[in-house]
C-alpha cells in the first residue's frame, strides 16, 4: 500500500514541479529583461519557495533551522553536504537573504526550464569537470564576485551526491579557490538531511512522508587556518547535526 501511495503522490508533486518550472521560466525572462536583476532574484526566490513547500504534496515535512549569525558586511561561503537534486530549492529559499550563487556543473546550464536560465544569468560558476583550467577560472571569477559585492557562494565539497547520507570526504580545492579571491569570506556549514532517502531511485518514485531538514550551523572563521582544517571542522559539524 505504501508503494502505491508513493507512486500517486510522486505523480502529483512532479506535475506541480514541472508546471512551476515552466511558469517561472517565463516570469524570469520577462522580469530580468524588463525590471532587472533585483526583480529577477525575487522571482527566483519564489520559484524555490513553491518547489520547496510543494514537497508537502508528498506528505513530507520540511524543516529549515538557522543556527548561524551571519554579518551582512562579509562575503559568505556556504558549505553543504549533498544528498539529492532536491537539496537545492530549499537551500535557495532558506538562504535567500544572501542570494548565494552555486558552483555547478556546466551541463545543468542547458535544457532545464527555470533552473538552467537562472544558472546562466545569476553569475553562478559553471564548471566543466573535464577541463580543470576552465573550472578553476570559473571558481576564481565567482570568488572575486562575492568579494567585490560582499555576496555569497554555495558549494558541495563532496563533489557528488551521496544518497545514502554517509558523507564522502570534503575536497578542499573548490573552497580553497574561492578563498583565494575572497580571503575574508566567512564559512557557514549547512546540514542537509533526508533528501537522499526521499528519492532513492532517482526522480521517480519519491518516498512519501519523509522528514526533510536543512540547518545552517554556526560559522567558521577561516583566517590563519588551512582549508583542510576548516573543511574538516565543517564536515564534523554537519555530521553531528545529521546524527
């Protein structure tokens, strides 16, 4: 019976998901070209509001907890574990005050309504994993951007999704590259919990009545410390929250 419910509620949510992407794609194009960047950011915020709270259609719970005090006058690098595609909408909505820009694989910049358009227009770092020089150049550009604008970036240091919830070691390269251009950025760990088991077989079927949470944890001051040490502390902080 549970499997039948999973299939039925998955269909309901994925219809909502697809329609939301299509509607907000058009809204993004119109808003950015007529009203500019700030208005476009608001549209993206509400795109992700609908994607996040649409998860209630699967009977799942959505919990957003903020334990971080983040000063407005500093750039921020959010460091999160990565379990699923469904991590991202809630992160964007949850952290919307800082409008963090993602370090994302370049393949996502094409073919997905709303999502691809926002990645191309927002200033995200779109990296080609087969071209190390291009990837480093993009991350350096993003680091300089958040330094110059006192903005924020978000990166998944595992480098790939871990649906099991058992984190892989955090790879320091991306964060180290961001810090080269934004040396005063504050590091804020974010623990993502439950999304891996929510879609264990890909996007369909989803597992209904899941418990999903996103928690911003106390910031880490990077000054005078090695990136490896910073990321180990961030990962341990996330691991403790997941436990």
